[in-house]
């Protein structure tokens, strides 16, 4: 009788220990779900930022290219443009892969993996009976497999996000250089590097003034103004 009581107590202790482990695994899965959600949010931001950066590059490139005709500057524009496009596309791909990872189940059968649950043989009723029939040891084993699989998915997600952020930094630096070149061309006003853009406008104005002066040559007022300007 004493031995039976001891065995029963030991069995109860084991069951309680298993139940505690199951609870811990559920808590761990919840933390993993939170981390996966955070990773998806960051990946979505990187994806949007990358698309926006490409859009800005497409908008500004024609003006930038038209403002400069010197070969060295155009070579720099081409190099920075290729760097921006390549790094931004890489960031977009990394972000996309992070949002849609490989979700292959970690076990042949599972009562908590959505892949197995959705394709459970016999439908919802059979799944309910399988859940009722599962003992604590099998439940714990199932949860451990899922924890391991989701941990691998989470690790891959954050690794891809890190690569995406690095690529975006390179693209943003290239875009900063391009916008600096564009800002200088707009501020200085020459743009082409030869000064022909501004000079052409000046020549046209001078020609118009000369025509007006010739037409009004007889006017003493105009003659006095011209003398003052000289």
C-alpha cells in the first residue's frame, strides 16, 4: 500500500512537472509570436522605404542627368545610380523573404501547427478527438518541435532584416550623394559644367535689349540710360 502511494505520488509529480513544462512552452511560443510580429513590421517598413527610395530616384534622375554634361560627373551619377538601384532591390528582396519565410512544420504530425491542423485527416471532428486523446508527453513533444521550428524562422527573419537594413543604408547614402549633386546644380545654376545654360539666357536678354536700344536710338532718354549703364 505504501509502495502504491509512493508510485502514485511520483506519477502525480511527473504529471505536474510535465504540465509546468507545457505552460512554459506555451509562454515561449507567445514570445516567439510577438517577435515574429515585430520582425514582420520592420520588414514591411523596410519594404516601403525601399520602394519609396526607388521612386524618388526615378523622379529626380532625368533632371540630374540633364543638368550635367561633363563626363566625370555623369560617370559618378551612373555609379551612384547603379549602387542605389542594386542595393534597394536587394533590400526589397530581403524584406519580402522575411515577411514570407519557409513554414515547413518541424514534425511529421502536429496538433498546433496550422499546416497540419488545416490538413488534418477527417476534418474538424477528427482533430477534436486527436486533441482529446493526446497525453501530456505528446503535447509537450509537439510544443517543443514547434518552438524549435518557430525559433529558426524568427532567427532567419531577423537575419534577413539585418541584411535589408544594411542594403538600405548603402542605397540611402548613394541617394544622398545624388541629391547633393542635384542641389549643387540647382543652387549654382550652371549645371552643365560649361556654364552654357546660364550664359545662353544672358545672351538672349542682351540681344533683346540691343534690339530695343536700336529701335529707340533717337530717344534722348534711352541714350542717357545707356550712358549711365556704361
